C-alpha cells in the first residue's frame, strides 16, 4: 500500500494552483461579465436606461415645456397605437418569428367595424365584435401556415400583408367614414379616444388600454405555463417539443392573440384619428418592429421582455416630441432611431455571445 503524500511543499503548490484558478474565474466574472449577465437576465434594462437618459437630456434642454404633465401624457397618447401593435409584434418575435401584416390587420379590422356599422346598419357593438373576429381569423391563418405548413413567418406575413391591404382597399372602396358621422351615430367606435384628466395630466382610454395590455401580457409571459412555452418555442422549438410543449398549439395561440390585439389597435385607431380611413396606419408594421428591437427583444426569439417594447415605443415618442420642441429637422429623429436600432441589435448579439 502506497503512503499518502503529506509533503507540506506539495500542499502549498496545490493551494497556489487553486488560487490561480480562482483568480482566472474571478476575471471571467468581473464587472463586464456581471454586466452582461445582468442585461441577459433583465433585457428591458437597456431601453429603460436610454428612455430615462433621453427624458433627462430633453428636460434639461427644454425645462418645463418638456417636463410638464401635458407633455409627458402627450407622448403616451402619440405612442398608444404603436405600443398596442408592438405588444402583438413582441409575442410573435419571442417565438423567433416576425409579423409584417400587423398594420394591415389593424386597418382592416377598423374598416370592418366602420363598414359593418354604416354600410350594413349593424349595431356598433356587433360591428366591433366582427372586427375583432376578423383580426383573430387573419392571425389564425398566419399561425396555421407557420406551424402546420412550416412556411417561414417572414414570407407568410409578407404575403398576408399584401393580401389584407388589397382586400382592405377593395372592400372599403377607398371610402373614409367621417369623424362627424361616427360621433353622431356610433360613438362607441371612438371610445378609445375619450379623454380624462388626472393630476393635471390628460389621458385617453387608449393609453390606459395599452398599459393594461402590456402589463397583463408581461405577467402572463413571466408567471404562466403558456408564457414559458412561448419562450421555449422561440429558444428552440425542437427541444420544446421533446420536453412536452405543444409547439403548434403555442404558435397558433400567439398568432391568433397577435391578430386580436391588432384588431383592438384598429378600434383604438378610430378613437385616435376620429375617422375610419383605409389609408391610415401604413407604417405600423415598421414602427412596431422598431419599438420591439429598441426595446431589447431579440429578433432570434426566446429572449426579451414585453415591457421593453413599451420602453422602445416611448423612446421614439420622447425623441420625436423633444426634437420637435427644439425646432430640429424631423430627419434627425429618423437618424437617431436608426442608430438606436443598430445599437440595440449589436447589444443583443454581444449579450448572446457571452451568455450563450
């Protein structure tokens, strides 16, 4: 039997090697590593910091003109439509998809609500329900083509965008239903535009709906089995399937819910502009993707917080209002937003490279 090694010099050498390993590990988990881990765990932290920084900068430059309750709530009113549509877009992007048809679904749903009320004489309540059903149905078609037929989400929703947009113009005959007619005969269609004051600030029902929707979805994604399934499908659909997640059912629910949310956005759009116009909301798909990307939700799926999409929409609103009050050319807004989009994707890649 060999004698155990009890040489003190050997113990010192082993301790020295352990300290070297410990120092190496500590180097890997230094400030940069901890920052990357923090951003990985809290993906909405970066857009929140950018939002607060933008508010402080414009506040210092503009003073009370920007920090007034009216200006702050005006930003919320301006981004309410984009915020609602971005919530729908966020759900799809979390599953590693993308929905280019969100704007067309929104407008088509609003047109159905208006035309069913004024062309067919249906009660506004029934017309609204029909509009919500149309949005959900279009979302279901998108979901079926993606989950069952296995077509790429980009191609499916690009085609659906063209189909719904064309159907919208053909069905409405490019007719705009005036705000005066809606106000006199179907005020329910404009309910999201109803304003009320609170503490010197002016809110609308649409703003309240946007906030309730986003916080409700944030809770569902974080604390329910459905939410965990959404993240799992976006991270790795094959692994999710093997672990017992019904990928088809999850994707169908996401696309249908996205369509329903876009239909609500169409209802809110009527309240925002007062009328039903088939030409409104043309850039909603791009604006929603912009808010989602700036909000820190990964385009590769499986990572991000829906609260980030709200922060992303607010960042755009803050820059737009702040630069307008400063008298700057509107093109500066597009320039800065473009920089933020590229920076947001770069940060996402950086976090994924280290945390992966």
